[in-house]
């Protein structure tokens, strides 16, 4: 399976008129969509899996005793809180999350269970039959970025995407000049070629993943995105993190959980920046999700694709302006509902994406 997938947030069917009400209220002035590539719901909701940990061959863990000391706890709740403390202790209680393994169905509907089809389903509000590979190309589908640019943007800087996987950046819009986009190993956009972050362009050119995959280190993606957020206050900002997918494919369960700790720290910093900025505080929603799931066994937890059972199972979370503080929910949803939920939070109708777009997740919208 081609390496790369990822992570964003929102769901459930709406009743007639719900979108109109959301549009009238415009609960959020800004939305940040975060995707975490290929992060299994099992690892997010229950922490390390003892059946994977039991075998070094299955887990790839370099030091089992150290991993157990660092990440193992006696209950699933304690394990997930230990792996991502800010996410579970601060963000989830203030917002909503669904996708608990064994609970209501939360899944992708494109049938392919890998990155590009997943991202296009998120961005366009529907599975797209012509997106069947991870080829580096653009597709002629209207996305949430196009909608926000056309309906809400007053400046070119109002819609932007910073992603670690280069192919993901091409899926944002059919037009290369439509929104500000920065991807792995390509020149920074002029808006980001400013001090002090400009130095990261040189740093990025000198550090690469050892297996040669076209994936930037997430820490660089995150730093660029947060600088852009504080500098321009975009209406829609996308942060696409990807290293979780790499380490899962590499069968390194220990490195995967190290990345979850790092991702949790990035979410903490993102929230801190929002709360410290009067233009963003109380006016910003964050939607978090993934592009696909993975296998559920010690053998196939590293894999995804149309032949892998459970790889269509995903999760969705949201917090901030316009999002109710309902915590862990057991509501059904589809990946197609993520993009429409983003639009609803901004007071825009999912129909802007076209007649096949899904409805937003009602349970994710404050009423």
C-alpha cells in the first residue's frame, strides 16, 4: 500500500433547516482543520494494545520494558490520557469526539481506505469515484477551501493549508493559485518567507526521512502553520500531519506513540495561541480527524487499503466556537460529513459543495 494517509472532525445527519440556522448564526469566524494521517481509533481511544506489545515482531518496539514503563497503564482511559494528556483532559471535555471502537459506525465511504480518496472525501463532502490512487495530481472537484475562498475570503491569505505530505497539498483545490498551500520539500509561499520562520526552509531542505518518503517532519509543518495563523488570522486553516502513517507502515509502535505525545504538544500549543489572541479567542473552532484507519490485529495494524478489514473505521473530534461541550459521544458519522461540518461552523451551507455533499454532524454543532 502506498504510504500516506492522515487526520479532521464533525458528523451526524441534520434536519431540514439546520444548516440555514447555522448559516444565520455563523458560530465560528475561523476554523482550523487538523488531519492526523492514518491514526487508528484503537490507539487514540484505548492507548497501546497489549496484543501488539506482546510480540516484538508484531510491534517493532526497540525496548519493550521502557515502552511499557512510559506508555502502559492498567485501564484504557488511563492509557489514552497518558499518551495524549492535553487532547483527552482539555480538548475533549470542551468539545466532542466520536469513533470509539465497538461503538456507533464512524467510517470512510470511498471504499479504498487510503489517503488521497480519504482526503478528497473530507474536502469535498462525498466520495469521489475518480480518486483511486495516491498519484500526485489535482482533481476537478469543488472543495471546502474553494467555498470559503469564494464566500468569505476578503484577502488571499484567508484560506491556507500547510501539510506534511506533498500529494495532500494538490488535493486542496483544482487551481494551484486558489489558496495559500505549502507542502513538503517545495519552496515556501511568499507569505511564509518571513523572519523568523524563513529559516525553516533551509532546515527542511537538509533533513529527510531515511526511507525517502515524500513526507516533511510534522514539527516543521506545525511551526509554519501556527506562525501563519498568528500573522494572518485565516478564516480556514488546514494543518495536515503525516508522520504517524510512516511509523505505522514501518511497524514501529514505540515511535508511533512518541509521535502521539508530540502531536498532543502541538495541539496544546495551537490552543494556547488561539486563547492568547483576541482575534481568535472565542471565535475559532478546531476540527480533528484522520484520512483512514488501519487493521485491527497484531499482524495487520500497520496496513490499510480496500482488502484490510476495519481500515475504513475513523474518528472525528471538534472543539471551540460553535461546538457543544459534550465530550465522548456514541454517534454514527461518515468521513463525508467532516467538510460539511467545517462549512456549517462557518455559517455556510454544505450544498455549496454540490448536490452529493453530505450533511454536517448535528451533534457537533451548538444549537
